[in-house]
C-alpha cells in the first residue's frame, strides 16, 4: 500500500474513531497506545497527549494479570478476536479510581502493521443498577425469610430501642409492628427464669443464649430462649442489636414436669424424701435466723399391710391418697407434708415458739385419722403411730432430725401404736445397748453360751404332763443372765433369729428324745417360731431334718406362732403352715388376745391350738370371777375344733376356774418354771403322779 493511501486510511480511521460513542483506543503490537478518541479521554481522565505516551498496561490496575486488558498477547490470537468479543474488565482512571468497563477488540492491519482496536464502554451505571437490583433482591429475600421464619426477630438501636420486628415477634408478644417500633426492649425483656429480681439484663456484644420470660402486651408471660447479636458498622462500632427468640413453653413445661416427678411422690403428689431433705436445709437456716424451732413428725400407718393383703393394693393406694389429702388440709399453709414411701408420711412444723408443746396437736391429728375413709365402698378406719424430733434440741441437721423422729416413731409402735412419742436421748443409749448386745449375742452363738430349758404343759383333764415348751436362755460371762425379752428382739433385728431358731429346734428335738426315754412315754414339744423363719424357704427342710435326726414323730412337734403372723402374712405363711400340717406337725397361736385378736383369721389358717395370754389369766383372783375374755376364747376355739392352753397359771384358783370352763391345758409357775432337761424329767414325774 502506498504511503499516501496509508495516511488516508489512518485519517479515515481517526474520523471514525472520533465519531464513535464509545471510548476507542488503538494499540500497536508492543502495547503502545497510538490512537484514542475524545470519549477515551473523558472515560479515563487523561488528555490525548498523555494517553499517547502510555502503554495499555497503564490503564489496568496494578497487579492485574497480563491478559487482563489490551496486551500484545491478543495479537497472538488475532484470528479469534472480533468486535463481538465483549469482556467485562476493570480499568483505572488518572485519579486512581477503578472504572468498570466492557471491551470489544478488533485486529486491524495498517501498512502491514498489526494493531488492536478496542471499543470500551463505561458500564458504571449498568453495574450500579445491577448492584441495586441485587441489593433489592437480597433485601426482598431477607425480608421474605424474616417474615416467614417462626423465630421472633427484633432489631434495636444501640440504646435498645426497637427499630423493627418480624411477624413472628408480633405473634409472640401480641403487639403489632408499628406499636413495637420505638419501644425500649426492656419493656418486653424479662429476667432469666430463675432470677430473683426484676429488671432487664444488659444487652451484650457477646452472643449468648439465655432463657427468659417475655412480657406480652396483655401482661402475661411467655417463656423464650433468646440470643442477642451485636450489629457493627464497617469500623467495628456497635450500631444496634439483633434479638432472636422463640417460644419454649412446651420445653419448660416438660422440664418442670420431669423436675416435679423427681421431687414428688407419684401416687400422692406430695414432696418425696429428696425434696424433704433439700427443703429442710432452708427451713432450718430460717429457724436459726428467726430464733424459732422446727418440729419434724414421722407418721406410720398402723397395720396398713392388712389392707393391701385383704383388699388389694389399688384400695391401699387410694387410702394413701386420702391420708395425704387429710394431712395437707390439716397443716398450716407454710408447714410441709411429705411422703417418704410406703405408708410413711412426714409433717414439718415451721416457725414454732421455743419449747412449745405439740403433743395435743399431734394427738388431735391422730384422732382425726380415725375418721373412716370410704374407698371403693369400704369404710376404712386408719390409725397411725407418730414420732417427733425438734430442731435444734434433737438434731442440728435434716438427716439426724429424721433419724431421731424415726426412733421415736418405733417407740410409739412398741408401746401400743396409735400414739405419739417424742425423741429422747435414752433412745440412743438403748440403740447402742442393742448394738452391743447384738455383737455379744453373735459371739455367744459360736461359744455355747446359749441353752434351752423346758416348762411343762399340764393336761387339766388327765392331770398329767403331756409336753414341754422349749425356752431359749442366755448366760453371758460378761453380762450375766440376759432375759429372752432382751435378746430375742436383738436376734430378730440383727438377722440372727434364723440361726438361733434352728439351733433351738434341733437342741429341743434331741432333748425330747432323752426325756421320752427317761419317762418311758411319748411327749409333745412346743417350739416358738419367728415370723422371719416362716418367710425363709429353708424352714420346712430344717424342721424335717430335725425330726429325722432326733427320731421323734411329726405329731409330737408343736410350732408356736404369734397372732401378728396371722394378720401380717397371708399366702406364703398359709402355704408353709399347710405343708407343715401335712407333714403332721401341730400349729399353735401363742399369746392369743394380747394383740389384734380376730377369730376370723383363725378360720383361714391351719391352727390346732390357742394359748390364752397370761395377762387374761392373771385377772382371775377368786372362784367367783367372771373372766369373759377367757370364757369367750375357750368357747370359740372349741367351736373351731381347736384346743386351748392357758399361760401364766400361778394359783389353784386359776387352775380350778380353767377346769370348770373346759380349758384343755395349762402352763405356768403353779406347775414348774423352765428347767434343764434332766430336771424337767423329774418335774414331769412329780406332776403326773
């Protein structure tokens, strides 16, 4: 191409470029700008002369990659470039600000030289519009999320004034959004659920989740879980807070229900032992501050097992519910009623003046308990034994106080039930004495300190000794002679009664064989049996073994049970006694009439003989006495096909009275005290002659 023509083409190109609405820049193959138009000057802020002294890289931000803008590398791929090849790039103005641009490239050959012509469009407005659209879209999306999310969202300024809230917040609080705006967050902000004071916790810049009770518009409270997040600007300054909260009423209700179950009795809904012991700590501390006393009274229903056994546990449970309700209605509002378990209840009397006498009040409670309770058609009369301990006199902590009340309650049961006993320090001495006696008895069982004596049982019609009752005796080198009424209960409580009972049974069976051989005739042997022995699975085998080893016949053995067994034990005891009778062993009820006599029980049990308690026999002082209870027992026992033996016979008058009333046998000091086996044989000869 001729030089003139080349200049002509360049001139035309300049005219075209200058007329273009876009910034036009042409660079040679070394990246030098050789041609620009006025729009390029305006867009980049340089003059035409300044642009013509620059390289294309000067219009690209520092650090941009080589292929970012108008570099000579485009020339290497010229065949793939065209004005339609738009790219969104970033340019840099003279003042250093960045310029969003869209660029289209075209390869141009002039006088065999290659140039790249770039058409550049300033897309600042387009980008700004797109950004605005994106922001609007995101704002709409965020608003949509906030409007539909089931979590209450509240935004505040840095002073805690509410600036906006979502619909979930409106529903949670019962306020409309417009009413909430401008309201201090403290107006609806509650204290943590367990906090003792009012007021709003300070908004924290550290996100933390807490449980609160929000105040609703109608004044009601709603339990929520809340988390507060601080909102910050670009400089890190707090501009406000975002509060997220949701209703946890069901969670709190479930948790409270579980806690209630942990601290309350499932049957009566009274506080249980754990709650009692925990609350007592605070009650005793308050008593110290006020200079008052606290009384703890433990009540145990008398013979509750009878109701369960005879009428069934559902009726027993309903009775316990009625008792709990009576106790709650009887005490003052600030007193405490708890159920320890079974048929044991506790009443705690708070704020008592020093040395106040509560006995009349407790006796009034016990008399109120006697009022019949109707349960499923049954009229049930209930009595209770009560034991009390007073703080601080009888104990300085909940555990000691309860233990001492328990000691007093057992004293009340031991002295006839249906009464109240207050703790006394002698109870501890008695307990320590029993503990020492228990250790000595355990040692005595292994060292041969125990023995058996035999008291004759006299047949009133024949005038002969027909048998003996075996009685355990203990002589200790340290303690001397220990009475049975001391060591037998200790053996029961200390778990030694099974060992002691089996030893007495075997010793007595062996001694009876000696007595029979000496007297030359068959005799009966009466042996006392503990309720614990009758509950043991081994007792039947032990009886069988003792009979076989001694050679005496089953009909000669008579096992004496207490009438309490008839009341407290049913099915298992009946089964065992039935098995013994099928074996041929006789069964007698000892001390009949001194406890809870009921011939109705006798009809259910396999009983052969009744022993009238000595307390009734002792009332016979002359021949003209009318001992109605003795007469009634003899008549009714005979009607049931049972024999009758009177205990504690000491005078001829008593013997004659019993003979005239048809009593079968007698036993007592009139005939002989308990004696060793050889002396018993001689006494039998004398009495039978």
